[in-house]
């Protein structure tokens, strides 16, 4: 501004001095020495650690942070960088950390190298900055837990027995995904698949207690624990016990038809008594399909007056919808949308045999249209010997209760084609002596679980879905597949990170 106004300005210049050692012209500093001469006189990295040993457990891939803490970190990760810098103890030496980065080393060399930049105040207040390399050597040493497992795999301290007395494993498929997402079974030394559940074995009682607490937060359970004396030292007065936690999951599953006991129905405001279980978390969501009244039953309320399902999802019958008339507008209940409607349906198995049709009331009026298919319970032909149902004398039982829309006919076109996503599974020990029919039944139930994930966004909200690298979409497949078939959008999928693949790509780039 002053120059534009024609005013005279004195430009400030920076003076220069000669280095007192080599005589090189330089900008003045507190030591009156150039950078090269200052580094030759003072080495701020003197006394800093340049070779460090890291104790690494190959079995659980953890590093020892003395005295007994174990840290899990991947190569060249932020966690490993913080752990390596902590080993240097730079604050106690009086230097300030400016930057730190990894230097690439061969993954099998058992070496980790860091390029560390530090600065420190030296002669007469001059600040010197210097870079040096620190080499970390990995020494393999198994942790105490892995040592016990290797010595005796059955040397567990706490065992958690998860059980659910139902005829399918759909609950455990979903629970397995929750455990994987929250890494709840990371401390388990062994996992065994049983007939009606899963057994988890831990090396510490506190790990078993923590796992039981996790299961209680995601499912309505009741538990009890026992302990057995293994050994006793009279001199030190120490006892060694084996602890067993028995955890029973509620037999009520999603899409089950339930007949509430009179006592439970009265406590819930005369709900039902015929209700559908729409959602199971740490509480059970029940919905009356005829009135859209709903309630949430927590674990304490359920186990106070337990009851069983009248009909389960394995007894669903396929129907075809002929007509739908809305009775009430669409409403939102517990995050899901429903609409009461009068519908005319017929069993698919009756086609070509008879003209039996049913006029029913359903809560699926918002998604059903004439010509659609639906799955429901055939109470007209069902033979149920339920004691709770017999207690209601003047109860009018509907002929059909629809549960969900069916996409079976549209899925026939995609049968045999891979999905664009996949799930991970726990490393469980499975009994190989099971009959062939049991394995086919489990594969069928797992396929049904995958379909439920595609159809229900709420169900897959807490599930980690990964991209399937083997999936290759084709133009012909997209033209022939139905647009109404539920599918999982690509933005919900996670990339399945694999260190081996990443290392291979880096080698290719280097070549």
C-alpha cells in the first residue's frame, strides 16, 4: 500500500556472518556455527536407544509390554508405531520427537526399522534437528496363555456353555456374527460346536465372566455357574478351580408364532394372545398381527413366566395373494413399518387340487400386492397340542397368519450363482462324525440365514459383511434377475483386508 502511494520504503535485509569453524557464510545463530560444523561438534542422538528387542508371541500375534501387558498390533500400523516409540523413552532423555516413520523390511526378517527425527537445544540456545534409524529385533516368546494351551489344550479354567433348545441353529448363526464384529471371543483358547449350542473355553475366569455379560447384552438369557476343585496347596493355602457357566438362550426366535400364557398376557395389557416375535435382542419384541399392538419383553420378564413357541419358522407355508384392501394407514412400530389390511390368499399346494381360499387380516398390507407370494402359518390345518392355547375357551383362532413376503419363485433364477458378499466364521472344532443329513440340514439353515440378511436391513445392521472377490457380475445376469429380489447394496460391504495380498501387491509395484 505504501509503495502504491509513492512512499519510500527501506527493504529489510538479513545479515550474514562467517562460521567460526570453517568460515562459511551463513545466517547468524546462537552458536555462530553452520549446520555441518554444529553436527560435528554435538550429536544429539548420543545415548538414545538404537537397538531394541521386542518379545513377540507367534500364536496370538501380540507383543509384551512389561511387566505383563500384551498388545496386539499389525505390521506398520499406528498401534505398533506408538508401541515402538514408547520403548525409546525419549521424554526422559530431554529430546523432542518431531517425526517417525517405518522403513520397509522383509516381513520374515524379524526386523522392524524406524526413521526417527528429533530436535534438542544445544550450544547457547541453538536448536539442532537430527534423524537416525532405530532397529527393533523380534524375539519369539510365547505368552503364558499360549504356553498353557500348547502344553495341554484341555487346560482351561472357565467354560461357557451356550445352549438353545430349538430345532434349528439360526440364532447361533446370528450370534456368531455379533461375536466376530465385537471380537468378544478373542480370549477363547478353544471353541467347540455342539448339538444344541457352542462351548467356549477360556484360560481365565474373568474372561468367561466378560463373555457371559456380552451374551446377556445381545440375547435374552439366563445363566448359572458352578466350580470344581482341581488342586489345593495346604502350605500356601491356594486353590485351583475350574469354572463352568451354563447360559440358556430363550427358545423364542424371530418369526415364531407364540401363544401367550394368560398370566403373561394380562401383565402385558391383555395382548394377543396369538402374537408374532418380530425381533430378538436382549429383549423380545412381540406384535399382535390383528391389532398392531406390540410390547417388548426383557429377559427377567420372560424367565419369570417362560413359554414356548406355538409354531416355528420351519412350519411356514407358502401362500399366493389374490386381493389386498387397506384397513388402516401405515404405521412405524419399533423401527419397522406395518399396515393392517384385509387379504384373500390361498395355499400354493392347493393349486390344481381345490379352490380353498381364506379371507384374513394381515399386518403386511404395506408390502403385499395381488400376485405376490407370502409365508405364513396354516392354523386351519395345524394340529397343535399347546396347553396355553387350551386355556382360552372362547378364543377365535384365525385360519392363516402371514409372517413375511416370499421371494422364492424369483430366487429360482439366481440359484447356484455366487453372492457379491460373504461372512466370516469362528474357528470352531466341528464333530466330523455327524450324519450326512445333519450337514445338509445345517447348510439349508445357513442359506436361509443369508436370505434373511438380504431381506431384513435391521437384521444385518450389527453384522459385518465383506466383499466377495470371487464374484464377477455379468450384464446378462443383471437383465434376467428380478428387480424385486432383495439384495445388499455395495456401500454396506466392507473390504476384507489381507496382509498377504497387500504384501504381494507391494512386491509387484516394486518390480
